[in-house]
C-alpha cells in the first residue's frame, strides 16, 4: 500500500509481549503497520527531506506509535512540557478521535521525549493539555532525556509513544474505531528547517493543524 494512502488500518497487538519498550518496538515491527512521512508541502522553501517513518498499533486502551528518523542535524533544547518542541528535532501527530465531532488533539514530541499537547475544540478555541495529563503519555527516546544544543552529523533516532486512548478523548473504545489524523516531522529551529507530513497539506505556509487534510484512521 502506498505510504500516502488515505486510510490507515491500525492492527491490534493482541497477546504480543509488550512488557518493555524493546519488546513493544519489536512487536510494532512485526505486527503493526508502517508508513512514511514524506510529503513536502513547502518544498520550494524547505526542501530538506530527512527519512522518517512511523509504525503504529493499538491495544484495548492504548495507541502505540514508534517514529524512526535519519537526519543531518539534531537538536533538543526544550525539556519542559508544553514548551516549543517543534523548534527541536521533532515528530508529532494530530488525532481527531470521532468522525462525528471536529474536536481534535495535537501532540508534538522532540527527540528527548518532551511533549507539547493541545486540544482544538469545536468552536475553534485551543487549550494546552495539562501537564498531569501529558505525563500519562509514556515516551521512550533513543537519544535519552537530557537537553542539548544542535549537533551536526548523521543521526538515527526513534521515539516510542504509548498514548492512553482516554487522553485522546476516547473513554470507552469500541473496535473497529474510525478516527482521522495526520503525522508529522519538523525542526524549525535547526540549521536545516523542514516540515513533512504523512498526508499532504495544502496551505501557503507550514501548518500541521489542518483537519481538512487529515487522513482516515481505523483502529481494527
């Protein structure tokens, strides 16, 4: 299936061993679905294209996403929740948990696992996700969790995120579950700023928070 196919079928992990991060990553490799984040919506201004993929699966109450990145610059200055992590080497997603409601969640995660989260309400208002709620999302970062200034070289890194479905606004999931969303890679504050997405985004400037460009996601 093409990486930009609009329907992302997310399998359940079933009885897979997910007792630790390494086991979960292996399970996602074997049983999850992988897609590439390779749409350059603003390639004339930001042509840099780091290799980025994500693997995703779910359990009865959790969404698992593992991002893999290969890039030339690495930066992680922000280490406080809800700080501007999009300036750093960063991945992210928008998830609209119900196709019947325009409300959606956006999550950005830098390469040391610092989270920034927003709730985009039906009336157009945006509020930050409280820190105690963000702390329920477990992030396992191959770069560790200490901040550092930009490094130049060739780097490969990954972020594994375990996101409780109720943090996304899904209190009592019933599968199959239809959602909408998109996945991203960015680093606006690095020497090679870039903005890539799973689903193409049609806007004059970088803007990931575009629900009109979300793809269909089905938790099976």
